[in-house]
């Protein structure tokens, strides 16, 4: 009997079925970026535009005032008045930009707060989805399971946790199948252990399986040397 067992090399070569889960924002900055909002950027552009307009107005007022003064049509007081108007417009424009930034940030925080309310449920759903894909593909390689978990959006702790949980589900499934094979077909113990090792069962589970199926196998006697070879191979495959 043989079984397809995926390795990290298979994953890196793209030999596994495509696994994809939409990433979720993990911070307010992520939320703003993914939603296409940028209050600070909008504020900076508004202030820059206001300063540019004010500089243009100042230059225009200065040239006009200078020309009128030379003709004796404008006194220094009026020139100062025009300059004060320009500065007030600049101040008002910056104040408006600040108000718009504050409103946009408030809206973003409210939206992110609502997102956080459901964040736990979404993480649970994500972990459940990854767990389902790992168990369906029967990924028993710890490094491969971790890599897939990370690439699907889990953090390191979550990826390690889900990898362990997936292996627990898979190893239980393999163990039950092997015990059933031993009970129904009387398959020799060595063949059963080789099959379980090929499926990805690790050393400790192989030892327990060996004890469990001896009662059902027609060839329950296996040498210590043969068992050690199987266990050694299983240890290398982890």
C-alpha cells in the first residue's frame, strides 16, 4: 500500500492545490490602508495646497501694492490689511483641513472598532478553515503545516497551534484506519506500520499503534530491529 504525502518541497514547487484566504486588517493602519483611506495624507495635501495658494496670493498682493504705492495710490496700512486677510485665509484653510482629518479619523476608528468586535469570530473562522484544509490534504509535516498557516494569514502561535491540532486529527484517523485494516484483513504488523509511517504518523503514535494492533494482526511478531527501522524512518519524516 502507498499514500501520497505532501512535503514542504511540494508546497514550494506549487504542487499542492492552491490555498487562499483573504487577509484581514490587524491594526488601524491596516484598516485604513485596505479601505483606501488616508486621513494624514489628505491633511498634508490640503495644508500644502493652502500654503501654496497663500504664497501665490502674497506675491500677487505684494506686486499690486508696490505698483500702487509707487503711484501714491496706496498707503502702507492697506498693504498690511491685505496681508492680514491672506494670513487669515491660510489659517482658516488649515483649520478646515484639521477638522476634516479629525472627522475622517473618527469615522475610521468607529469602523475599525466594529471590525474588532467581530475579530475574534473571524480569527476562529480563519483557524477553522486552515485546519480543515490541512486535515483534508493530510498535511502531517510540521514545517509544511506551519508554512501554510502563515501564508494563509495566521500568526506564528496560531500556525503552530493549528498544525498540532491538524496532526492530532490526522493521526487519529490513520490509527483508526490501520486498526480496522488489522481487524478486517489481518494485515501483517510490519506492513501496517510501514503504511502508517508513509502516511506521516510519527514515532510516538507508531509505538502506540504497534501495541494496539498486535491483537488483530496475523503477523503480530515483529523484530526489534524491524520496528526500530520503521520508527527511525518516521522520526526522519517529521
